[in-house]
């Protein structure tokens, strides 16, 4: 019992739209005894099969136990076979044409992700499937989380395709996972593609998603994207984070406006909570020591030298402009030297 209530609670936090259904599902489903499964998935499958063949609906607890016992592809195959048989039995013998409850459906996708049998995991996202499973965005999040843990962009693309085909509503939590997969796998093209889809769908992106998106734009040296994303961010989020603020600083430097960059840092420092102010120095040091190398290597070969010279000239200008305006943060500029590979 407690395991499920914790799971339900954590999902309610990240997935408000299915929260009500899950709470109801938790109350209406006998899920006792799944904490320590004693029988194997195959044994439970055989028990349920015999019950169905004897025209008796097996106890819910057996199905819950089987879901938590799955540890191989073979187990997952058996699980889907019994789900199909139970659905037919419910329909023909009990006249129940409703699907299994949402919570059970999410547990099935969690099992698929846990065992790593993703083809079956994708089946739970299809409308009108033969297993009596209701697709939910919460189920998709389990599979996306698996894709994130394995840096698997192909799986992410498959999941996103299935979500679109089945008209499952995208959520802010979906964007968080998708954006971080794209960032971790260095796929700016994919992030741009999916960001456009989230925005078009009217998803209210969280601060975390905007941070990842803006930081990536600064990393690839796309100042126009930085301003576009920032304008979108400003519509729903009032305050800058260190990440979004410094993305704008980098945007100004990319456009050779060091004074603007300095003014942005001063403004950011002024409005950040006191406990965050010391981190401005850390970000500034990273901007000097790491960002130029990162952004220069991503440019076309012919453009690298010009960008390198511009940054070597403009970053010290930005630092001295900050000092003139009263924000004196000491930064080690020794790291700001010509990179042999950028030449």
C-alpha cells in the first residue's frame, strides 16, 4: 500500500492532469502485496490464465504482483498477453468495456522502462489498443526518462511521434525531459524542432526548460535565438535566473556589444537574491575561461578567427565597463587567450 501511495503522490506533483484519476485509481484498486513479490511473473501469469479459463476474474493483486515481478522481455510479453485476455474476459463475461485504471496503466509503462523493453512500452501510448490500457502523458514520461538515462535520442523521437499521432497533450514536464535529452546529446537541431512544437501546442514552459534552451543557444552562438527565447520567457516568467541572465550577456557579446553585456550583469547582480549573488563571479569566470572555446569551435571554419578576435577584445571591455559602473568583480583574464584549434 505505502509504495503506491508514495508513487501516486510523486506523480501528482509532476503530472497534475492525471492526478485526480490516479488518486481515484489508488483508492479503487487492490494493490496489496506488491512490495515484495514472491512469485515469478510466469507463475502469476499461469495462475491468472487458469482463473480466466475457469471463467473467474482473478484478484487484482495478482496482476499488480505480476507487473512488479517483470524482469525480462519474456515476462513483459506474458504481461501483455494476460492484459489482452483479461480485457476480453472483462468485456465478454463481466460486460465491463472500460479500460484498466490509469494508475495500473502507468505501472505497466514503468515496468517496460525498468526492464528496457521499449517496443512494448510504446504500445501503451496508442489509443484503442487491445490491452485495455489508457494512454497517459505520465506513461510517456517513464519512457522519456529511460531515454534520458541512456541518452537515446532515437527513442525520444519515437515517443514524441507516438504522442503526436495519438493526440496526447504535451506538458511542461515533457518539455523538461525532452530539452535535457537534446542538451545532453548535443542536438541543437532537435531541441529547436521540439521547442517549436511545445510552443505551438501552448505548453507553459518552466524556468528549467527556458534555462536549458537559452544556455544551448548561447553555446552554439545563436544570438537571434537567445533574444527570441528570452522574449517568450518574459511573457510567463518575470525574474532572470543566473543561466538565462548570462545567456543574454553572451548574446550581447556575440553581437559585439560589451557595454550592454556589462549592464545586463549589473542588473542581474542587483535583482538576484543575496544568497545567489556570489555565483555571479563563478558564472563570469566560466564565461571567460570556457565559453569562448566552446562557442568558437561550433562556428564554420572561416568564421572562427573573427569571432575569437572579437571575444578576446570585447570580454575585457565588458569587465572594465562593469567596474566603471560600480560592479567590481575580479576575474582571471589569463584564460582568455588564442586557441590554436580555432585558428
